[in-house]
C-alpha cells in the first residue's frame, strides 16, 4: 500500500514537472527559451568545446570529474551544466548557492552515498553561484569530492582563487569561459529572431551585440525588450530606435573581479600619464556605483607613490579632492575627482619617495638597529644631562646658513643613501640636502616596498 502511494506521488511530481517545463518553454524569458540543447548548438567557447577540445571530450565521454566553470555572466556556465545533465548516466542534482545551505549540501551528500551503494550510480552536484557559499559551506563538500562519492561542478563569475576554498579548487579542474565575440552574439540574435518569427535591421542587431559586451543573456534580453517596443509601435522589424530605447535596461557589469581589474587599470593609466584613460576608468567606476571615497583614497596614495617629489602640489590636489567628496558629495564631487585625475596624470612622475621608504625599511628589518646617538637623545627631563643626552648637539638655526654637518643616524648607517631624486620636475636635492648627497645608495627592491594600490600601507595586498 505504502509503495503504491509513493509511486503515485512520484508520477504526480513527474506530471507537474513536465507541465511546468511546457509552460516555461512557452512563456519563459527569451534567454531561457534559447538555451542550447546540445553541444553543437553552443556558440563560442571554442577553446573548450571545439572538436577534440578538453571539456567537450569529457562531457561526451561522461568522464567529467569535479570542475569549476569560471566566466562573466552570460557565457554559458549554467547551460553547460544542463548539457552535462543530459549527457551523464550519473544522477544530476542542481542547486543554487544563493538559496542552499549546509543542510542541503549534507542531504545531497547522504543521498549520493546511498545511491552509489544501492544502485551503483554516481552523483553530479551542480552548484551555481558557488562563490556565495562561505568557507564552512564549501568545506562540507570536501570529503565527498575527495572520496569520489560526489562529482562537484561549480559555476562562478568571481575569481575562484579568491572565492573558492583552496582545497576544493585543488580537487577540481578549472575551466575559464570567455565573453562571447560580437560575431557569436549576432549568431544567437539571428537564431532568436528566427525562432520568434521576427526581423530586425542589421544595424539594430549590431548595436545589440556591441552593447551586450560578450553577455549572451544580456543580448537576448535586450532583443526581447526591443521586440516588444517595435510591436507596440506597430513596426514590422526592430530598428535602431527600439534598441536605443531598450538600452536603458542595461546594467553595467561590475562584480568583485571587475572592481579590482578596473581600479588596477585606473591607477596604471594615471601613473602612465594618460589623463583620457584615467577619466574613462573614473567614469566607469562612478557609473557602476563605486564608493567615491575609495577612489579618493587611491588618488591620495598615488599622489605620493607615483608623483611624489616631482610635483609636491599633487598631494594637496588629491587631498582636496578627497575632502570635497566628504564635504560636497556626489554627483558634484565627481568634478573634483576628475580634476585630481587630470592633474595627477599630467604631473611629472617620480617614485623616489616610494623607493626611499623601501630602502629605509629594508635597513631597519635586515641590519642592526643601533643606538640613538647621544647628542640626538631627549635632553628635556631631569637627569638627562648627567647621562650625556643632548651633549654636543648643534642647533642648526644658530648657524649662519641654517645648517651644520653632524651625525643624525647610528654610526654604522652613516652614508647610507635612501632618497635618490630622479631629476624630474621638482624631484631634486636643494640647499643643505644637496651638500649631504654622495653617500652609497642602500640596496633594496623598490617594487617590494611599494604602497600597493589595494592597501594603505607599504606591502599591502593590492590590484595595481
């Protein structure tokens, strides 16, 4: 009796699922209805799915082991998972990290173990948006993936070296999916028009492909909106005006990867004295909603790191822009940020301060620290004179030139030169400082001690 009830419930569930899929095929978004049903229908990713290429061979042979599919939105990660589901003899379980938790993972693992023991069938777990899982949730997968009880396929738009646990990533093959070319997007758009029984001007399709920036889903969504607009206006074919009107639905891609990459490009453009490139990346960050205070901090750091003594006023300009962001706020403060970008990009460049600090830190870390010379020690407290503190110190302002030659460092560091001006702009020795030049430059790796563009202290991890 119980078995009959269970079988009836299973048939009902199958009928419900079939009815749901029919409705989705009729009414679902165009991008979902255009999802490829075979590897031959896939467009793009030839480096992975072309004849004889690794991922295609593994899928066709049903020998795909645990893998991470990494790529921008709309490049086919979820579609590939569905194709694996259709090609494999193993059980296929799809799950979204947005909604799933550790309990769901453990239930899936337990079911996979039972299935393997009783039926001799393996299980493929597809975890979409795997970067949404925290470290503990990802760790729950490790034992089953390592033992082979479960084949894990994760999809992510974020850099897996940052977002996926090292142990899980090391047990998985990494496949990088690339943005689709405009030619590939045009193939998809024409295929969609044929399926919908519609038409469009070639110029309109070209604009859709360009605006999509390699994202097939974005291109098809844009076409779907443009089709609706053309139909509402009584036009037989989608035209440029429909695509222009539909482009308001476009969202600028700016995930965690894009954040670091765009900031890196921004810093390198200003460092490279290209104000136009700097303004472009600034505009892109602002359009994507980047925190203007973060941008301002980067400019303040860059003013000392990459312009430095070549134009000391650059630090004042960058600091003024940062204060304006706090005082004025957006949208007006974008002008202050643009002002600082142009000034810094146009200024002469020198990293002599960055190199000098690196050399000084290397000496502090690698050489004996030495005692503070007695004539430089604090002599303002009672008893200091009896210790000889301050004895022999010459007050420079008492000298005719405002300078006197005397020891300012431990004896074994005298003559070590940290700051070597480049001669660019104002980056030169002046006055008494020029009289002290001529010592031996302290050896140091300038890059190793730079203030990295992702951190606010020397040696901080960054993206520049």
